[in-house]
């Protein structure tokens, strides 16, 4: 099964034409609205790439709790 997604709105222009594996290996500043300074702050949590951010247990926990709240209210 082929899955496609339009990531243009969530990525900086420089990263829009990369493959998903390349995006996941890109620095977090590849995400629209995330600056290099934000990336440096996230590095304190050992988050350096988009993939690191998406796989971070604290991020996943927060997303799960927010989703649960949204579904119950």
C-alpha cells in the first residue's frame, strides 16, 4: 500500500521535496516555525532530528494525554 502526504505546510521550503526518511533525519528546524534556537533547546532532551522528536517518549506521552482529553470532552 502506498501512502502519500503533503508535507509542504509543515516543513520549511528547503525540506519540502525530501523523502520521508530524509525528513526524519533532518534537524528539527526543518519543521515550519521551529528555529535553530528551538533545536538547540530540544537537544538538551537528546532531540536532534525530526525523527527523534516524533519518537521521543515525553512527546508521545503528551500527545496521548492530549488526544485522550480531546476525545472525552
